[in-house]
C-alpha cells in the first residue's frame, strides 16, 4: 500500500520507560493499568464523599456540612462511583484480559484504545474541577429535569455535569466499539464464540450495551447542556417541554447501564468460581445465554424507575411484568454458580471469598430489587433508603466485590506478584461485615419512611439508631479499603515472584509468563475446546468434563511463526492530543468567551483552541503509520 | 485495515479475521448501530414534541417542502455518485473515480448550502432555537444531521486527496467503501428526518383531515 508522504508532526515516543512512554502508550496492558489506577483513585474520592455523607447523617439535626454541600456530595458520590469507578474498573479488566483470554496480541484499535482512556481521564478531571469552580453538580446522579434547569440550578455545577458526562460518554463509546470488534474479530484460531470464556462473553454483551446505550444519554445530556447554555426549550415546561422526557431518555440509558455495571463482575465471578472449585463452570451455555438475555431484556424495563410518575396502569403493568421476568436469567446465573461450587474441591483463597461474597450479597440485592418490581410496593419504597440499600447491595455487594475478586485473581498475572492472602482475607471480612452493617439497616430506615437525599432529620423519628449503626459500618468499610491499600504496598515492595499459573487456571492468560511480555503470545495459540489451557494440562479430564475425546494430534501450535519478528503497533501521542482537544472544545461551552474588541461579539476562545488541537491530533493520527517499517 | 493486520502478521499480508469482515469495516458497522440510537433519540424527541409548541412560527408556516425536496433529491443523488465512485475505484478507472468522488463531496456541499439558506430564512421568520419547541427540536435534529454531512464531506475530500496522491487504489478501495457506508447511512437518516419533519410534520391533525377529505371525495 502506498503511503502518503506527510511530514511527521510529532515524532513518536521511542523509550519504553518514563512519563512520556505512558502518555504515548498503545499497549492494552499499560492502558488497563492506567484505567485501574485512575478508577481506584476515584474510588477513594467517592469513598471520602460517602464518609462525609455518613458523618453528616450519623446523628439527628447534625450540621457537619450545609445542605448545599450535602447535595453536591451525594450527587458526586453517585456520579463518581458509577462513571468513574465501576465502569473504568471494568474497562481496566477488559483492557488487560480480553486480548490475553482470546489469544490476541492487542486490541483491534490500539490508538483508539488510548484515546478512550485519555478522554475518560480528561472528562473526569473536568467534572471534578467543578468543586473548585463555583460548586459541584447538586441535582442527583440522575439529574432530573427541571431541577437541572437554570431556574433551580443557577450555578455552573450541572453544566459541568452534563458536559463532563458527555466526554465520558465518548470515551465509553470508543472503548465499546473497540472491544466489540476485538472480541468478534481477533480470537485465536479455533476459539468459536461458544468456546470463549464467560468473562469474554460478558465483555461482549457489556460492550454492545454501551455502544447502544451511551448515545441515548449523550442526546439527553446534549439537550440539557443546550437548555442551560443556549436557552433551548427541551425541558422547559413554559414552552411546552416535558420534564418526563428526560426521565425516559435517562432511564432508557440508565437501565442498560445497570447491566453494564454488573455484567463484567458476573463474568469475573464466572471465571473465578470454576478455578477455585476445580470444576468446569456448571452449564456454560446457560450462563452465556442468560447474560445475553439480560443484555436484551435490559432494554424493556426502564420505566420501573418511573412507577410513581403516573404513566398509567397499562405502562406500569407492562414494565412490572418485564422487570419480574428479567429476574429469571439472573436467577439462572446464580443457580449455575451454586452448581459450579457444589461438589467441587473448594480452595477458599481471597478471590474465591470475594466471589462467594458477591453471590450472597447479590442475592439479597436481587431479591429486594424484585420487591420493587411491583408498582404498589414500589410506590411505598420510591425515593426512600430502601432503594439506597437495594442498589448498594447490587452495586457494592455485587459489582465492587466482584471487581475485588478479579483484582486478587489476576494480580499475579498483571504484576508478577501475588497479593498477600492474610491481609486479603482481613480485607474481605472487614469489608463484608462493614458493608452489611452500613447498608443492612437502610432497608429498615427506608421502610420506616426515611427519604433519600435529605441532609438531616429530626430527633423523634426513630431513625437515629439505624443511622448511627450505618455510619459506624461505613468506617469499617474504610478500614477494609485501608487494609487493601496496605496489602498492595506490601506486595509491591516484596521481592517474591508469582508463577505463571499460580491458581491452576483454565483460560489462556495463564499459559503465558507473569507479567506478560509486550507481545503477549510468542506463538498464537490454537484453541480446541472451551477452557483449552486446562485440558492441555489435564487431557485426561476432557472426556469426563466435556464429553470430548482428547485429540491425538499435538495441541501446541503446528506452525510456530518463527519467520520474522513480531510487529507491534507503535506508540503514539496523538490519542492524548485528540482527547485533550476534545475536552477543551467541550469545556468551551462553559461560556468561556472573550469580547471581540469593537464589535460586542463574543469569541469562544477555549472551544477554538480545543478544536485546533483536536484537528491537529486527528491529522497526525491519520497520517501516522500504525507501526514503523521494519521494527517496533 | 492492511496496516492493522500487518501489525499482527509477521509475513506482511492481510490476516484473516474471525468474521471475515475487516476490523475497520466492522468498526464502522458498530458505530452506525450506535449512531442509530443517537439519531433515534433525537427523532423520538421531535415526535414527542410535535404539535406541542405554545407559540409560532409553526411548521406549516415556515417549512418549504418543494425546496427541501430538491435538496433531498441532491443528497439521494450523492449516494448514487458514491456507488459509482467506489465502483470505478475498484475497477481502477482513476479519472471517473475521481470525478464521482468529487461529485459526492460537491453534492453534499450543495445539500449543506440548502440547509444554510433554510436556517437563515427561518431565523428571519423569527424561528430560533429559543423561540419555541419546534425551533428547538427542528434546529438541533437537522443541525446534528448537517454536522454528520459536513464531517462526511471532509472525509470524502480527504479520500479524493488520497486518490490524487495515488494512495487510494483498487487494492485499498475498502477505505472508500467504509466512507461509503457512513455516507449512505447519513443519507438514509435524512430520509427518515425528511419524512418525520416535512411530510408528517403539519400541526393539529391537518394531515389526517386531508386524508379524510380525500376519502370523502372518492366516496362521494
């Protein structure tokens, strides 16, 4: 292919160490690490916000923070935990593990992958800058119109929220496109769809959900931002606009989003349980099918968030039925996990403990979820602490515990060192107990009528004991997180080296060194069955566990590709530059203008700078070859 | 595609993908699926707010169906030109390929010109994004479509540049095919928008009345 001679705008980074090598990296493993570290830092930020909230609510008539600050705290806590912690932490595992588990050397679009991370980082920084620039968003994490309108939210906070989430949406979209293509197109020879690990299936379903759900929230956010900045009428009731439209758009995104948050954790648990039970996953096709059905049905339940809006009995009944139905595939998964453990030779390492904790907590959260599938019941629970308890049981007890399970499980593969088991078990038990002490009493509080999002409450309502217990539990969770941090620091400082396959794993990532070399697989693996690596190690189990006969031919790759060096995509600064330009361009909508002298006109200088930087980056990106000729 | 594949194949020829569709083309299909939901949400918003404006100008006072029909025809013809450009690129007929490629971009620009004229006229008739719900939903929906057309024109001009430089040949015609997928999609979306805004967009059930009159005329 003839390439166009085009001046190199910025020469690509050459060193594989130092700051610039991280800014220019396109290696999926390094990008995964960046995602993971950033998401964990935001986990601490969101956690501190939660601790202040619990501090404020620890006793009646408290005045630790003002109601205004309280509103900002719960809004940013929710937004942070959903968009800046669980989603990017899942992205960290996708980045690290998808290529390793399907036997690929990188994702389909390495530079787009880097762009996803940098847009996520810049978008999240932009969102959090609002704390220092006139106040954070304060209208709740689902930002209901017309509370978010200029009348009721006169500050800049909600504009920061709408624009910041739009940037994060672009990051999620780019990542989801990349993973759909990677999973569909770049599997190792022989790995048909039904031979993919369940985690890969869940990554695929999650990515499809993101690709289809993020545009919906993007549209809602664009409408909101335009209403605020350009005075359009989308959610302006005076002009005939309908605030309920926002709710429909938000939840049409929001419910698939719930599955975007939980499916990756379900995938992790589906990998961890078989390994520590030394049994194949019980009913693999059912687990895969249930995940896909959840992804599909997740589109038909959104209005159960709106039972009290007054959509009428027909709509409420339809959404009640679909909501109860979606519990079925979820239940199928739980039975399959239990079936996997049943009769297994269990090894209760930390990762296994977190997975078991996930199942138990997710059952509680799932059951409380089914209770508000019924509109009359939901009318009692709407906007109470019962709802807060429910979604923390599925998002903390579910997603966060599942992600920690993945962290302990894959840490040796990612870093070459095992996280400490003793501290790990302390971490698990302290966090699990603290979690239940925090969120268990919220069920009672909610049923006793305590509304969510109130900055304080009066003395004689009977809520004081439960709130005090919940706040104490929050401290315990914080101690659990501290134990984890100490564990990580001690592990990093230790000199131990983990084996390539410390848990006797089943999937391809355990067949390569820990940590993996830049190119992942020296020889592209040839896959013959599900859990191929396991049956390479234990060919005698193939008949008993899968009803297949061991192939007499040699399992390892027939033709070792020794013909040449492995070409890897070259590093590039352009994804960073494009993401920076996009963020500045969007930030310019914050009415950052200069007066043009003598005309009275205004010039959006920040947007202009952003567009110039972005165009420059796109030009460089387009004309930069993916890899240098003849080397890497 | 070729470059990405080379990165994974030591021998330098295009590696097969699991689906048989190249990574870049699959990326475009996934993007288009995603874009369906983007336009779908804006179109749904338009439909929800149809006939809900509290003050004028109303659609039937400002929309000029004959003029927009012409620009719609221009955009449809650009899709035809796109097909021809790809066809001649694949058959190595450089001159014709370049002619049709530039035609697509030119027809896209003509469409955008119509849109600029239409927007300016409406603003003169006091229809702005602030004025009423119709203005808000009309300008933002057609504006985002226009933005898609504009980006498509830039992309096609880049393609034409590559063709003149000899970088776009029958061997790399998939680059153009992917741009074509995008272009046809934007075209199809316009057909939906044209139908929703211009053809069924008249307020207060007037359209239904017309059908009723026609029916009684036939019956009587």
